[in-house]
């Protein structure tokens, strides 16, 4: 049975706080929508995929893997968006379709599998969790009565249906409906309940982001914080000049260092250590030497970029350590200033930044004072 996946991501998500809609917000380094798409892609045998977005969000698609995704824009409300997505799948004419909220990024392969399996025998199937809490009716913060919870379920997605049945149900439906099961039942489609999952939460309010991030971390890292160490190495040769820049400090010297930028070998090594911890390439990829705009650039631009990238991926830089390898200039007198300057650029306490030096006992190119080498490590932590 060909089972399409329709992800509805056109909502504005106003309850999750101000700013960008929740499905486009960052969750552990990727957008919520990107996690949601991945959850379905990781289940074998599903497809084609359709994605419904809001017309205002078209510029947010950058960075999202849309291979084999049929993209369409949504209508004024959720029902219109679902109908638009179903119509977009008409050419593919799948046997069945799973309709899923983009704001449920934690949907498991097991839940998806139960819906797919049920569709082999039912026209519709959807996951739900039995209500176990007592239910109250409230009136101005006072309990006004209790509600019998027998036979009550909390509905989740993906909600699965035979494709032609749900398409025709949506074509005839008018107005707002609670979900696609409501639209289906209006048209006489019977919907089986399959076991949902408490972790298949719908990100609705601000606090849901932290909970979702923590659950995701439990699933991927066994609950451990994501601690990473990256290393960096760089070399620049001496050339004509009367000063060098090392770890952000200008030091008078008999030579300068040759480089496309300011040739701050120490800061380059630290920057590469951060990119390394993030598994995001190196300084040359982010700032190509072939690009004239970086000629003579101050290296704090590079270091700041790496720090901002770490922040955007949810990481905190907890420590950086840089070793400069040279006979001259003498580093000791400048080490405190180097630590202070790099800490300032990185927004860290100077106690979390180390700058030190060694010679290579007059051996090799550093020993012959042909250039300076630097190596660095950086430690990054992501808690949620
Ligand atoms: Mg360099």
C-alpha cells in the first residue's frame, strides 16, 4: 500500500510566544519541522511527502532538505491547508495518507507503524492516549464540577486515512473542525484508535520547547549532555613587517606574519577548534581565502562567527586552550592580554580561556624562526 505523508506546517503558532512560528524555531540545532520530516523519512516505505507551509514562510525553507517533497502553500485555516496538501498529492494518487502536525517532532516509528498497520484493515486510524487524570469543569478558577473520563482519549497525529476517502471528505467539509478525524467522521469514515505515545507531544506553549529538547536528548544521547571537544591547528610564515597579531594582541616584532587576513595564527586555531566541535568544517570553508572581502580582515570576525554558529546550534562554549609554538616573540608577557581579548570576543570569563606557548627546541620550521604554529582545543556543551 502506497502511503503518503502530509505534514501541515502553515500555522502561526502564536501560543508558543512571540517571534517566528514554532515549527520553524530551533530545537537542538534544527528546526522543529526538520525533526518532524526526519521522523517520517526514517520509517521505510513511506512516500510521497507533501508539505504545506504558510506563504510568509517561503524564505524559511533555506536549509531544509526538500528532496522528494511536494511543497504547497496553505489556506486561511488548518482545514484549508490540509485540503491544499491533499490536492497537491492528487497526481500521485497514493492508497493512503498520514496527516501530521509539524509541531509534533517526537513522533516515534512505533506510533507511525501502528497507524500504517491499522490502515490495512480500517478506512481511518489515529493514535490517542487514554485520559487518566481526573477531569474538572472550571469556573473562574474554582472547580465547578467533575467530568467522567470513561471512554475519553487525547488525540494525536499522524491521523491516517485511505487517500480518496479523506480527499472527498475534505472537499465537502466546510468551516473549522477539531482535526482530520472530525472531518472524516462527518463523511462516515470509521476511524480506529491505535496506541499513541505520551512523548508524541505537540509543541504549543513556550515550556514545551524545553520538554521536547530534553526528550529528544534522552532518545539520542541516553540523557547525557552533549559535550564535545574540537581541535584546531594553523601555521603562518614570517615575512616583512614590524609586528604580529597573536590571539588578538598586537606584538612588536622584527617580522610580520604572512596571510590573507591579519594572520593571527592563534585565533585561527581556536576558531577551527570550535568549528571542529560543531562538525561544521573549518575557517577556510566559512571564509574562503579566494574571497577578496577577507583580505587583511581582523580575525575576531572569524572567531565571532564560530561562536555565533555554536550559539545557534544550542551549544555553550565552556573552555578554549591555545598553544603557540615559536622561539620569538616571547609570549609570556602577553599571555594575560591574549586570554582577556579572546574571552571578550567569545563572551567568556577569562578564566575559561587559556593562551600559552612553547618552543620546539630550535627544531623544525618553528625552531628556525621561519613561522609560528598554533594548536587549540575547545570544549562545547549542549544541555538540552
Ligand atoms: Mg590561518
